[in-house]
């Protein structure tokens, strides 16, 4: 999936452009390919022109795409200790990306699951689905960090990750105890296949069909 980097701001202690871009590339790499079908790319900018969003998913005549706004992710975290801030930024950017991809999965790839616009509280339901998707994907990403040799394998890094989750109020979403990696590669692959199938509404073990029109 294409990543367009249109960032000119100076984010100081949060990291240079290469470091911040690597965080988003990491989150993109954690997404199943079938979940980003028909998604044109991710466009990263400094700020939302309207000044209200962390990111958006849009679907118009040009197709589907995601925008991520870097500034509002970075600025609330600048007061954190460096190691904690590093993990908090990775978590914060990944969660936003996963949330927007969750919109794509539920509204394009699994369109039948979306209630009609006249249904009660439809916007609230759609946002909840995107949050549910983001929480699942974030837990899987954190589990990867906790694996031997992963980003949070060392005790000091694990402590920093725990503090970052608390700073973002995500400790109830991602438990470090529950995020322990699968015991074998086969178990991990089986669990991932079942989860991907559930998210796009097809039986596990079958090939994905064509995308929604």
C-alpha cells in the first residue's frame, strides 16, 4: 500500500521524519493484505485542515484512502520520558491507522454488515466497529513487540510500553499479560487466519473473493 509523506513540521524530541515515518510503515506492515484491498494509500500530513481529527478514511470518486495527521499525535506526548514517548507514539499512530482501516473493512470489504443510514445510532455503531478492529490489531502488534528479540522484550522496554499504554488510556485495551505471543508459529498462523476471516465475514480456510463494488 502506498505511503505519501507530506510532512514539513519540526517535531523535535519526538523524532525526525525518518523515525516517525518508520512508525507508520511498521503499522502498515502489520495489516493483512486482504484488509487493504481497494485502499489507494495512506497520506500523512502535519495537521487536519479542519483542525479536529487525528485521521480520516474517505471514499469518493477517486477511490478509498486514509489521511493521518501527525501533529495532534505528537504534541500531547512531548512531556513524556523519551522511552515512554517512543512507545506512545508508535501506539497512537498505529491505533489511528488501524481505526481508519477498520472503516475500510466494514464499509467496503464487508459492506453487508453496515446498517442502513436510517437505522438508529448508525454512526455510533460504525465507529464502535472501527474501534473494535483497531483494538484487535493493536493487541497483535504489541504481542509481536513482546516476542523474544522484539521491541519490548527487555524489562526496561516492557516497563516503558506499560507506561505508554497508561498514558494513552489503552491499558484496558491491551493487557501485556494477555498479549503474550502464541506458543508456536502454527498456532499463531491458525489464530491469525481465524481472526482475518471473522473480520471480513468469510469462513476460515476459504480464499477471499472480489471486493465490494
